[in-house]
C-alpha cells in the first residue's frame, strides 16, 4: 500500500467514540497505526507518551474544543500537523481565515477517500500550513461564504446591463457596499457613484438635494444648486431607504426615470440625464405598495431586478474575515482575536448585522488592554446575552420585558445615538422616543 503509511502513527480525537472507532478501523485497514482519545486532555496525555505523526481532532468537544487542543499542541509539539473535523459548513473556512495553522479540514459526515487523501498529502508534506489565504474581495464585498458567493455571481451577471436594481436586506447588512460593487463592476465604473439616504431628511430638502434648485426658488436658496440626479449623470445613483420617500417626490422620480430628464426646483428648463438607479430598503416595499404608501408604477421601475443581501447570521463563515479586516483597519498595532473570541463572535445572533459587527470590533479595541482580544473582552462588548429568565411569565409581561431589553440593546449598539437606534429598530424617531418613555429608559 502506501510505504509511509505503515510507520505513520495517527491520533484521533473525538468524543463520539462510536464514530472514532469506526474511523480507526478504516484507517488501520489502510496500514496506519491509530490511537483514539475521547477528549483533549486524554489526547495531550497520549502525546506525552507516544510518538504521533498526525492528529485528527473533532471541533466541538466538551471542556476543550478543537481550537484549544490545537493551541496546546502548537505550544508543545511544534510542527505536528493537526487536521480538523467539523460538521458541514460550520467553521472550516472561518478557521482557515484565522490562520490557526490547521493543515486541513474534513467535514462530517466523513468521506473515507477524502480523509485518506488528506492524510497522505499531509504526511508527504505537500500541505503547507495555509497562512494568509486571500479572501474573496469583490469591489469591497469581502466574503468566503456560499451565500455571498451566490450574491456576487448575481451581481456580476447584472452589472453590465443598465437595469435598475432594488437591493433588499436587513439594516446594517451592507446595502450601500453592494450598490457600490454593482457600480464598480459595471461599464459605468468610471462615471460617478452618488448615494443619498431618502429617510435622513424632510421632503422639501430631499427634493432640492435630488433634483437641484434655482436661485430664489425658496427661502434660503441663495444660488443655483445642482441636484444629485444630475451629479450622477453617466454613472449610478444609489437611493437608500427608498421606502421613506414621500409620495409627491415619488411622482417626480418616476418622471425622471421615464423621460430621462430632470427639472430643478423653480426652473422651467429640463436637463437630460443618463443614470442607472440602484435603490435599497429594509422596509417591505411590496407591503408599502399594498398600503398605498409607495407607488406601484415606481416600484416596477426601480425593481427591474431585485437582489437580497444575506443577514450576517446567514453568512457566519464571513465573520472571522470581516472582524479581522475591521480590526486591522481600526488599529495600527497588531491586535488579534484569539480562536475562542472568534468562536464567541460566531455564536452571537447579530441582529444589527455587519454594521453591528463593526461597532462591536470598535468596542473590543476600546476595552482590550493587550495585543490579544480575548473571549471575555468580546463577551463584555456584546450586548447582554445572559438574560435568562427561568420564571414563566404572562404574554404581556414577556412582551414588555422583550421590548425593554430590545430598546436597551439597540441603544447600546448605536452608542446611545437615538436616530441610529430608531433606524436599527426600523421605527421613526418619535415612535422610538415614545417607547423609551414607556419603559422609562433614559439615554445615558
């Protein structure tokens, strides 16, 4: 069989002893010597007494997981290769990105042939420790998850047609980054990319921002002003939170899209414009159309094609990449997350998505003293997740408790900025203030 296999000694670590025994039998039938350990401590004890050439460990084990075991091995047995087994799609790429020095990954259910190939390659020294694996970066969209891969394929297919695109997705999921990527992947990439948040200003201001105005068109209009629609000529106009645009402006925007002409406030003259419109909303626009809050004809103009950004929870594989990227951008020193802190980030729910992850990384930097950001630093930075209430309460009390915790959480996420918190909560500012008052929450 394999000449090197006869002398190769493998250590298999898995608390599922039945599976470990089964794998051991398969490996032994191929000429390997296999020792089985059912937890990390037992594995370390075996390593002290036995010459082992290769360790294969499960990721999820009580007391000491695969990360922690790998760290111990790296400390005391430099150069001993470690292969990680993990449930399909949970962690593999993520760990890879963290350069933890695992030489390879096997996903469960374990494919025997793949396992043998990986072991053989590793023992022949073909597999070098993968450090600095370059993540996928598509015009600013950083990813390695399957969900984002699919989204990027969709964007590539759509970018060059000049169709208007509606981006849907939760608050904080990166809609503007996606809009910019669409622009940069298109033939208009050299033209301007102009972004405006339609929910951030009152209607009359939004109108003059979008379409421009002439001198004296209204009080305070001291000179002519070019609108953003004109500024985007030859490029892309990104309308964020399009669902918040007042109905009278929706009519005017519709005219611009139909006739490719724009008339500044107070002017008789029309100007030609050639733009692609990418719009985004966390609101359900279909529902808004049903409720007569959004014009159906405009909706069809904007939503020639729609793409949906996954929430951060749907793209967990990307968290180590994004967290590390944010960390490197926000600090000059070489601060690092350790594997446990990454595991902690992976187990959180991320209601505020990528924007929240960015805020949490900032928070971690602010409260961590050393070079390594540890798990307890991450735990402190994350909103309270230990509020377990064992007592069973009535529905009204449960709702009240949930609302109270939720408001505190979004205020914490937004650093106490009420407008930002209201946005995260998908409520307007005055509604949010009422909720704060109802629960007697002061914004310290």
